[in-house]
């Protein structure tokens, strides 16, 4: 088995087990717990979690025995902060050491911010960001980590409003913060997965740093990260894995018969005239990049989606869908981490998760700031 954790340089290095008691963490939008695994590996204890999806909540309860109470299975919009703190075992004036969460992705590019009510940040799809900052202001943790899609930072009309409002609400809550888009592959994860991380502490206290890249390579036609240590490849990650065939791995759909001839690392563009195909099937750039996209064993995996369409990859280089143990590896979940639910549910839980190895490095730097 390829050991992601032993090849990554972080202030504290080790396995994905909790390393030392650094305090209580409260988790919002917990999903399957990828962010929480990293937080625990950095030394915190996840004491309370909120997750509305039952399968993901079952996954949390099955793998996180440190929870002080069962996962709260309601929308955070319906959960008072006092209830959340009680679930974490906090009483009176006690406050959590860390608040973490990744509000579900809002379709910022489609939100129609030409409407006054959306420009004001009143789009109900964006309200989950405000739920996070509401808990931040009321729970008053010693530090926080917020994760989200990196498109939130785009300097366009659709995203400028929500991101500007988010930063203003963090400031109004009494916190200063630092944010950056981190590509998981630059931190030892065998997947090119850029995500926004915002970390902060109360004003007047030490502001956490975000981790420096431990690996580097090519991403979107440019070099990123630390070029002295190459990105971990999909081939390295899946080396020695034992994964039984799954009924769902068979690729179906109108174009599934074309996948077998696509070379590893390529996609539908293989079947275009511009690539010199003798019998072109598709026009150049007529599909999404992930259409008929196949992994290369010599590069990190492209971003793995939560709900891929019938011909949307990345597919394994053996021309099939990735099996659950392979998905675990490409996200750096431990091999013994158990997911609850049917195959589509598990794909969604993994595809929506924060890579635990990256989460650990972010949380370790936050822990150092509040030590």
C-alpha cells in the first residue's frame, strides 16, 4: 500500500489517528467526515456534527466513536447554536476550540446576481454560508476552518457578492481570517482538486498560516506547488489495492463503447478530427473535459465528482468505473474507513468530501496558532 501520510512533510507527521488532545471540534455540513478525519489527525476531537443526509450521518457515526452525541440530522438552518454546543458536551460559557465545515456548493455562476435580492446575498441557496457565520458568531470558537468551492473567489458578478458578504460576516463576528485556494495534489493527495480554505481566529490573537505545498507538478497548463517533490500519481495510490469487481463499475450509456480505445489520460478529444482520428465522432471542445475521461497511472487523478453522468469520468485505465476502495485511496481515506449506503450514495459522499490528508495539514497549522 502506498503510504500517503509518510511521504508528506507537515509539522506533525503520522497516521490518520488522533495524535494528541488539542480540544473540542464542532462540525457543520459534516458529510462523510473527510474534513473531520484531518481535524482529528491534527489532534482535535470531533464532539458534535450536523449532517442532513442520513447515509452520510450513518457513516459519521460508524467511524467517529468520539462523538459526544449522535449526529444531528437536520438542516443547520433549523439547529440553534445552543443545541449544537450541548450536543458537543459544552455547558455554560464553555466554547469549542474549533469550528469546521464546508457548506454545500452554491451554483454561483448561475445565481442571477443581476437581481437586487440576489446581489444583497439573499439567495436561499447561499444561506448556508450565513448559517456557518451565524454559528461562528454565537459559538465563539478559538479558531475556525471553512472549506468551499474555489469558484466562490472568482472576480465576477455571480461570486463577488457571496464571498464579499462571507468575509464581512466573519469580520462582524469578531474574527480575522486568511484564505487561499489549495490544490490537494500539491499536498500529497493523488487528485487534482482545488478548493477554497478560509481559516481564522478572534481578532487580537495569532492568525493561522495555511500550509505550504509539499508536492508539485502540472495543473491546467501551468506548474504548481513544490517542484522538488512530484505529485503522487494515481498509479502509486492504487498500487497493491485489493478491490473486488462491482456491478456498478460497468460503463453504460450511448457512448460507452468508445471508452475502451481512449488512451489513459485522454478523453473524448481522442475521437476528433483535430487529433487525427480517421472517423471523428465529436467536434473539438464540444463536451465537458470529463466526458470519456480516463485516468493515467502516471499522473494524479482529475477531480472526482459526486454525481457523474453516465459517460463522465474519470474512469479507470481498465475502461471501467472506479471501485469504492480505489475512490478511498484517491481521496486519502484510510482503507478501513467504512461508508454506509448504496453505491451512488457512497460515490456522492466521497465526491463531496475534503481529502483528509489536506485537511490534516490545514488543521495542524490552525492548531499551532492556538496552542
